C-alpha cells in the first residue's frame, strides 16, 4: 500500500520516514500540508497546526521533495472566499502563482469554485478532490472527472470506507478516468456527522481570518461519544490490520492525518500502518488530542479482527446496537 502522511514541518521526521521506506514493503510516497493562514484557506485545527512563514514553507517543501517524497499542498477549505473585489482576486492570484512556483506534485481542493479557479491559473498541476467536499455520490464524482481532466485523485466522504458497494463503485469509476482513490484512515468523526459540513466550513474560515478555537463542535461531538460508546466503533477509521482488505479492493492510497500532532505520534502511526498490525489499544492511533474529557477509550485491537467483514457480510455500514460478538467494554483511562 502507498501512504500519504501529514507533515508537522519537523525536518527530523523526514529522516525517520526515509528509514521506514527502506525497511518496509509499504511506502510513504507523499507528505501533505499548507500555510496556516491564506486567502483561499485550508481545513485546519487552530491553534494546533504549526504556523510557519512563507520562506520557511518554501525551504521545508524543498527538503521534503529532495528527500524523495511528493508534496501535496492543501487548499481544502470547503467554502470559497468572496473574491469579487479586484484587490481580493489579485491577492488570490498572487497566492496561486506562489504556489505554482513551489511545484507541488498535487493540490487538494475543497470546493468546486476553487477547482475552477485553480484549473484556470494552474492548469498543469494535478488536483485531488478533498474529503472536505464530502462526495458520497458516484455520479457527482464522474461529473467532476469529466469537467476537470486535471483531477487525478479523490478522497471521498468518510462513510465510503464502510460502504462496500459504494466503495467498489467509486474505485471502478475513478479508475475508468485514471483517477486514484484515497481513503482517510485515522479519524474518529461521528458516522455521517450531521454537523460535518458546518464544521468544515468553520475550519476553512478560521484558516483565513484566524479565530482561535472550534470548541463548540468538539464539545457537542464529545458528549455524543461519551453517552454512546458505540459511536467510537462506527467512526470510519481503518485498522492497520484491515489495510489488506482495502488493498485487495484496489484502493490506491491510504491517508494518515495529523498535521497538528507531534512527531512522536506521526512516527508511531506511520510505522504501525506500514507494518499492518497493532497490539494494544487501537484507539491510541487516532488523534490523541481530541478525546472526550481528555480520556481515551480502550479497545483491544485484536478484538476487532473480522469487524469490517462482519459488517459487510451482514450488509451493514454501522452498528445500531452492540452485537454479542462486538460487545466491547470501554474502559476510560486518563491520558
């Protein structure tokens, strides 16, 4: 399997990743990141994503590419800014031309207006349809593939990870247009969260104007998870042990998120996925700073052997009640 990994801009991380790639059959082929604040924005968690200068970004991206990794630049705000004034449009164009000179291998885009803008000014750079576009419908994906031939990758809505039929349909149509399919592995958002669109829009806004918190969404989400522990199982994460299943379905890339995490976490999680096995608490792989009440539920990874197959054999996408087979006891431990 090929992996795309978040960068926290730590140069020492590159040394570790190069060693991993030498010793593992699976490979990290790409790092992804963006400036903390920009006119077009990105989906980011403030203030945890490191804010670096334009000059530092240029240097670090060169180092990433010199180390043999591709670089994926994120313009994945789900909301397009108001560029009606000449001043704002010129600011956006200046940003895009700066981005062109960085020579990213691909740009991840979060809304269709941004696709139009980037395609107009940077027609030769491949595009990835971001998970923030929340594309669940295969027909919508095909329409975009036809309209914008520079789309070379799609990261569909999280629920596609758990929907075997739709996943197969996405892979089939994407590969027909020579588009790669990428799935996000390590996220614990609620299954088909009703506030996800609102949350993504908010993240895009704070990446442009600098509001410092999105606690409202976290508090709301945390309450649901604590009161309904089954929601942890229903989050659309991918266990390292289950990478083989998605590989056999011809998924092209697995995305490992964590731009706001420290290098210790990124090293651990990338190594674990590349080894395709994890002993102990599977929940330790997922966004350590986002657990309700600063506590992490305990789920022994081995107890989930066969879980995805169980769902798919039962023609399920999620559990509505704890089954006898997966009646897992959640022990909350202080971090």
